């Protein structure tokens, strides 16, 4: 039965009430519970009053504000003043039985107007004010003997309460060269030292301290006790009035709030009922609590739930919270409201969640504990039916959500730095277990919706849930999502779906357009476009899109994914949430929030969950794949994904494969036959027309976009198709090709002799002729790959002498023509003149002029004799060579006054053959090319081994660095395992003439030994500033 108490049970009492005898002692002890700390204080104090019993005379009560210190002092003072109550409270016998009257003097620091200090106030209460008159003006600390003279006589109890605030204020009162706080500290030290003397062995001093408040004053008290320790060599007795790790808080609440308790059997029945509820929860894997231990805890704490001690102890350190005192006030308001509202008849225990936060008195007291959470209460816990928890309860009945929310709120009230806050799910569900509550439904029907809808609920790094005074990530996302209009949501949805259906492989489709306006859909013959269309009633295309498809030229390049109408709104809603959480995460990164921060972790989890929800909504929305096959054919489409991983392209590939609209079989003969039957339908066709038909014929399958070109190139190489002029392709079968010879120049010696490489095409034997066209009767080429000649013109013919019935017909003879090179050498002869010598390789007639005119028309014939010219009159010698109808082309030879002149800054081409025949020589040469920053041209690379060889020659004007040449050599080795490497170059290009000079010097040569025709060096750069060799 609830008891609202009597006497002073509902008031805040202090020592002034005791001294002025305003306390009803009988009523006080009616609601008093004797804790272990109080029992010790009473026993030891009365031992002190009984002279001859060994007991210390100084006690320090230590506990946070409101922890029961003043209450203990008043209890001791009332028993000192009222001997007839001692047996009721302390029992018969014991030290109190031998003590009669005890004088009581007390001081509370809340009374700061003591003009003569603490000593003057105590002396006045003892009726001996004049005894310390010498210490009043000016104020001085009484010495030990002065205290002895004042206090000796009958047993005396001195109570000093709330001293820290008094000492803090006394700091500001100047006393002589010091302050009142310092003088008071000295007076206390002397008092405590005096009490330790034999003359005062029946005097007991009880002082209270505030552990967490008024740090300055507390330090002063500790200093006084330290002085006492130093002087008398012993410690005062420290007592804790109420032990917070015991059941005493329950005992006090029972005594204060309840007139009587049920019988022990009834309490045990309550424990059993709770044990049964926990057992059921445990079987459903909701909690791992032990039913037996749970029952014992319930019985020990009855009529309160045992979780109250843990949860309420958490906020005892909150600023301004008076530990035991305010807890009693809070619980008195809670229990009174339970009785007045009739809820007490419905419950068997008082739980932490029985705080009715819609009750103004209860809400006021909770706000006093932590006012920062008022928004959390009104938004998420209780607000006249509109809070999140209340709306959940309104939908499902009962008050499970409000109980859960209130429990989390109580666990979130602590404000002390590093204090324990919040509850894990296991403890949360364990504390919610009670008879009649179906705990199996709590997680899905209560916890999950509350967790996702609460605005101020957070999670910490240990997985605990707690309320904070800032909105959680879910709320921030919700606020952001509400701010996005339809267009913003549509953009986010397009981005999300485009990413999930991106064509990474790109063989079935090459472009994705998500919910596009019809006029923006691209229709190209070379690319298949996947269009995700807004679902319509019946699952088909929208009328506009259907009209677009029917009018499209390249119908076989369109693919549609759509579904049933009604899913778009949920997609847009989830897209807004995704955009919102991305914004929140971006802001967190901008604020340099650690990724291990609980809020950041929560944001990442919400992002993943939102992506999953968006994928799930897409799965429900896009259920039909429409593809061209005659008309549009439809296939069921069920998005399958694991977590947030989804590959839309792969699923579409498989769906179309099953419906024979997509194929990867593009290299088989079957694919060739299908192409020739459906696309390449004539003997000869423009290849663009073939590809156009693939884009327009809806029964043609989708495949890799390069498959048709690859098929064409392969069949052309195999001789089954032929590429003709203007992009036309002809398909076989074809008549057998005639034989022919392919001629390549391998090496050229300085005398004009050339080694040719002859390749037989469709034949077995090559014949050659000089001076006439070759016939099968001409001379046999013994070694086609090493044919050497210095002739100007040679004719070759290839013959198929295999003897086969389908031997190739002999083709036309192929004529090779030699090149003529003109070289010159210049030598100064004195008198400013230069002697010029000309030479042709192979040997040929040379005609030249010295006046710049065309030598072919007006040149003199060079007879082999050097001739002199004056460089000031003749800057260039023009020359041309001709032999057997083959001309060299006109050569412009610059006349140099002092022989060959090299511009060290200009680029230079050294047109001379370099041929290296071993692997070492080859790589040394390439290293040297790199070292001089040069490149080579006219490159031929070869490998020889055991009479076998492989060779590759490049176009004469292609330029190669060392790296590029070595890469070509490595590629050649893939066809030829091992072998000696050879290299031949026709020229070396230098970035600057100085590099060429250094190369020649390193070779031990002199530039004057070189032919001027070997060196090509432009006098200046081009108009754009680049080298003429670039």
C-alpha cells in the first residue's frame, strides 16, 4: 500500500530544524530506514558518549549531494535529544543504554550569517558565548585548550553540515592578513585535535563532505583532517550513509513510500511469474538472462524492478542531482501517480519505464535530472499521444513501445563525462520481460519501427542505444529527403539504376537510359539501348514509347524493361532517402568525422539498408523485359541480388539467352551461315548495308557489337570472303588465285648490291630473268630468301609445280627495280675553291649542273673526274643518275667551303647502313642509340639458329627508339625460340648535331671521312617551330 508519509517525510530537513526542535521525532523514525552506514554511525557515536568505551570521536560522512548525510546527522541528533526513542531504533542494550542526556550543537553551511564564525555559533548553542569572546573581535581561530574549556563536561554531539559552500563563501571575507576560510580551517583543525584529547573523550564530531561539489571547500576540509592526522597520528572514521551497490536504496524507498509489504509468499509468486516470462523469452532467443537469477533479483528488489538500482545509479553524478533525496522525490511522484491513475492495480512491480512522462510532476523531475533530453521526450517518448512510441502503441494497442522508449530514456539520463549510458538490445529486452507481455513480438512490431522512426535515438560504438539532444542520422536523412522535389528524386533514381544496369561487358547492350523522355531516346544502328520505362497498367510500354518504337528505324537496337503500374512512387521515396543519406555522409566527411564514429557507422549502415530497400522496390517494379522479335516479345524478369550486389546486365544477358535473343556463339560456322542467310543475302554487298540489316531485322539476335566486323575480317583472311573497293564485300566460293611473287628488300651494300627476300604465293618455284620478262624457262632462284643482285631490273615468276590436279595457274611475272643512290665527297683545294667528286651506286651515268638548273635536261655527263667549284658562286650542285631507264631522282648537293659543316643545335639524319650480326652487337648498338637520344629508321630485325631464320622488316621511314625496337625483337622471339639476333638500320636520327659529332668521335672516325650525301641536316626549323624531321 502506498504511503505519502507523515510529519516531515516530504520536506527537506536540515540541522537548523534539529536545533530549533521543529522535527517530529516519532514521525521521522516511522519512515526511517537504518542503513549499514547509519547503524555504524549510531553505534560508534554512543560508544564515544559512554566514557571508557574505545571509540573514535570524529566521523566524516562522504557521499554525493543528496546521498543521506544530513538525514543521518538528524537521526543521530534526534536520538541524542530523545533517549526514549533509542531502544526503538537501536535496540535494547548496547552503548546507548548507559548514556543519558547528550548535548547537541550543530552548524550548517547554508547559514552563512554567523558573525562570530563557526566557533561563536557553537558556543552560543551551548550557552557559553562569552567563553570564546577573545576570538570574536578580531576573528581568530580558537586553540585546542580554548576548545577543551568550551566543550568539556557532559556528552556532546557536534554536527557540522554543508561546510564546503560556507568555506567557499568565506574566501571572500577578509580577516586581518588572511580570510575567513583560512581562519575557519585552522579552527576546525584545532577542534578535531582537541576532541582527540582525554578531556573530550565523550565529545563526538560528525562532519559531512560533498565529494563532487564545491571542490575548493572540500579540499579545505580534507586539509583540516590531514592536519589532525599529522598531529594525533590517527585517522577519522569515514562513513558512507547509503551504499549504492547494495539493496539499501530499495529498503529506503520501501520505508519511505509504502505503509506495508505483501506476504513473503506473494512476493515469491511475483518472482516466479517473472521467471516464467523470462524463460519464454529465452526459448525464443530474445534474451539470455537466467530465469532463476531473474526471480531472485525481483524478490530482493520488490516492489521495484531490480534494474532501477543500476539505471538510477547512473545519473547520480549529474550536476544538481541530490542522490538519495531526489531519487526519493522522483519515486514518490511516480508511485503516487501509479496509485492515483489506477495503474497500480495493473502491475506487480514498479519498473523504470513506469515513469509517465505525460504526467507534469514526473516530467518536471526527469527534466531536472537532464533537461537536454526534453526534445527527445516530446518527439520520441511521450507527448500527449503524438510521440513516435505513442503512435506505434496506438496502432497495435498496449504500451510496449512507450515502455521501451522510457526505459531507453532513463538509461540515457547520465551527463557525467565517461558515465555509462544506453542499453544493449539484450538488456533492453530482458528488462522489458514481464508477465503478460509477448516479448517475441517486441523486436519486429515495436523495436524495429521505433528504431527507424525515432528522431533522437542513437547507437554507440558498443552497440548500445541511447537518446541524445541532437537528431540522429535517420532523422537527418528524413529531413533531407522531404526537401527534395520529384525532379531531384528522379535524378537520383536514374543514377542508381543506371549504375546497376551499366553495360560492363557491353555485348548484349551498350547504352542505358533510365526513365527518359521519349524524345531523348537514342536510336543508333551500332548500339543497343536498354530503356527502363515507367511501369504502366498491364506491364506494357506507355503509348508514347510504343509509338516511338513503331516509328523507329533501328528497331533491333532497342530493349525495354518495365513492369506493373504503382511501383514508381516507392522508388522515388527510397531514392530521396538515398540522396539524403549520401548528403549526410558527405557532411560528416567535410567535418572530418572518423569513420569509426558511431554516427558515421550508423550512416553507412543506413546507406546500405537504403540501397537494399531501393533494390527491393526496383525488383517489385521492373518485372517485364520487352525485346524485338517480330513484334515486341515479353519475358518475365525477376531481379536476383545478394545483399546490395546486383548485376543487371548479366541477368538481362541470361534472360535473352534463354529466349534465344542473345548469343555469344559468334565464331562458329553456324553464325556465318546465319549471317549469309539473313544479312549478307547477295553475292556482293556494301558492308554498311549488312550492318544496317542487323539493326533493323528484329529476328536477328543481339551479340557483341564487333562480332560482324570480326566475322568479316576472319573470313577475308581465310579467303572465303573478299573486300572490294568502296566498302563492298564479296562472298565465295571464288576461283583459285594465280601464283605470284612478293619481293622485299633486306639489305643494301654500299656498292649498290641488294639482297632480296622472295616470297612464293600459291606456288612452289621461282624463276628470274634479267633484261626480259621471266618465264618458266628462265633461271631458277635457288635461295629465295637470299637472292642478291646489282642489276637495275630483275623479273620474277612463280610457278606451282606441285603436280596437283587443282594446281594454281601461273600468274604474271613481277618486276623489281633497283634504286640508284648518288654520293659526293668534297675537299677544299685552296684559293677558296672546293673539289667535288660524285659516285653512283649501282654504277650509272651521272649528269650534273652547277648553276642550279635541271641536270636531267641540261646537265653535263660526269666522267668520273672530280671538278672544282667556287662556293661563293656555286652553292649547290644538282645531279641525277640513270641506268637502263631507271633514274635516281634529282639530288641537291650543298657545296661547303670547309668540307662537311655540322650545326650542333639542329637535328641530323645520318643516312648510312649499320648492320650488326650477333645478339651482343645488336643490344650494344641499341643501348648506344638510347644513350645518344637517337632513333633509327629502315629497321630490319632477324633471328637465326641452326640454318633456320625469322625476319621482320619495317617501312623505311618508320622511326624506332631502343625500347620500341627491343619490343619488336621480343615479339619476333615468340615465333622463334632462341637464336642469334641481327639488326640492320638504314639511318640514325639525332636530336642535335652535337650528338652526331659525339657518336662519330666515339667510333674513332673523322667527319671528313664521310660522304656529304650521308648527312641530311636542315638549316632551320619549320614554320610551326618543329624539327623538319618531326
